[in-house]
C-alpha cells in the first residue's frame, strides 16, 4: 500500500482550496453572486454566461477583500 505524498506545495494548494471553499459557501458570497446574476441577467447576457461571470466576480471581490496574495502561505495572512 502506498501512502499519499504530502509536500509543501500540496499543503499550500490544500490550504488555498479550503480557504476558497469557505468563501464560496459563505452567506456573503451567495448574496453577492445572486445580486450580480440579477444585474448581469438584466443586461442582456445569456443565463449561463451571467451566472459564470457573477460567480467569478463575486469570488474575485471577496478574495480581494481578504487581501489574499497567491503564492504566499496562508499562515502569513492568519488564514492557515
């Protein structure tokens, strides 16, 4: 039986994915995404595209709000 390899890069990716999942499941993210979907939907975008753009923009906004810099350990920001 082989054990999984967990190196520094793996741990860093795991920490980022956990952090981003926390954002995506937050009430703030869900509310912002819904608000943006309404806004983008009323601008004539097709539903699939407006939903994707709303997700992307909401995620970007909340990552920016946290002042997260990729390629730095989350522990530096007190998130890990």
